[in-house]
């Protein structure tokens, strides 16, 4: 796990998106990524306008949203981009790509969502092998804006096949492109070799629940950040399902930040 501060890592991280994310975290003192798993664009945008100052990143599942057509999609992603700029956070489309390089290339750059145009970060499974990273990278380069990839190394859900040897093999794959792969979705820190710095973003975080009855498993910000050494907490229903999302997001921000401060001080 990294004993280094976010701000020192912000100057040395091997990926541009990683440096941007770490700078935002350090500047706004928040390692909170809110997960907006909602089927209502207006609700997402108004929540983000409220939560913007408290988060480093906003995570979307764009394929949950019922758009009337391509114009509605671009209107939404334009407004999302404007909010990200206004409040200084990154956008993470949680697409979990999982196909051969040629197919993910078409999915990332094209279709109705054109994810690479508006999402700073996306994620991918390692099951298909390194071609998935190469395919996504080609699109990222064509876009000409900083784009980063997180590899799924271990999921939060019960019975998932990640972790252990799977995570190790995913790490070896990530080492093949350290300028594009910025880190992992995982439940623990990834020990770096020389010059490496993997940003670990961790879902399955909730202060008031242990799970959801469909396999999701929750831990606290303190456990994942202080004890396990993860860098960013991803919180969905813990915040968006709360009666007062703003006050609740502030609780998570504070818990995540205090856990980080304790880790650095240890
Ligand atoms: O806090 P929740 O349980 O409401 O939402 C968790 C969010 C969901 C999942 O699709 C996502 O995090 N997620 C992921 C990601 C981010 O890749 C991986 C994983 O292992 N578990 C998980 O819940 O949007």
C-alpha cells in the first residue's frame, strides 16, 4: 500500500489521468467517487451539481438511462462534462469492457454512447487478454484527450472469480501498458514495483449496510482505505439512496479522508 501522499503521487503518476485524479483528490481533500446508478438523467445532473464539491469522480452506467435518441445522449454527456469542469471532478463510465480488442474498440469509440468522447476513465475485465487494453488504447489515442483505464482485478461481489492469482495475472497484463492503465478496481492495494503507482478504486463501500441480497458485499471507508490501502472509495446506494445525499456524501468524504490521513500517519 502507498504511504505516499496523494499530492506527491499527483506529480509522479505514470498516467496523465492518474495525475489529474490525484491532484483533484489532494486539492479538494476528497477520495470519494459517487456511483450514479439511476435511471433519470435530470436526477443525476442535479445530484452532481449538489455533490460536485465533495467528490473527485462521478461514476456512470450510461446504459441504464432511457434516452429518447442520440441527441438526448449528447445533451446529457455535454451537461455532465460541463458539471465536471465546473466542480473539478473526473467522469468514470463503468462500462466493464470484456471482449476482444477489435470489438471493444468499436464499443468504446462508437455506437450511440461514444464513451471515449466524454469519459475520462473507463474499466475492463482482463479475461480476454492484453488485446482488450490495446484495442481501447487505440480509441483513447484517436480522441486526443487524456483517457485512463482501470482493470478489474477483484470484484466486491460474493463468489466473484477475481483476487489471488487472477489479480496477479491482471497486474502482469497491466504492466504491458503503464501509460494507459492507471490502476485497478480491487479490494486491496496493489504493491508497486519500481516506478509503478497503481490507483485502486474500490466499490462495495457503505456505512450502514453489509450487503444487498444480490451478492454485493460492503465494507467501511476505514477498512478499505486505512487497513487495505485502497485509494478511492466508490459509493452508490449509500449516498444516492439516502434521505439527504449531500449530508451523507459529506459523511463519506470525511470518513474516506480521515482513513487516508491515518494511513499516511501510521
Ligand atoms: O454502492 P453500490 O453497491 O450501490 O454501487 C456499487 C457500484 C455499482 C457497481 O456496478 C460497481 O460499483 N462495482 C464495480 C465497479 C465500479 O467496477 C466493481 C465491483 O466489483 N463491484 C461494484 O459494485 O455501480
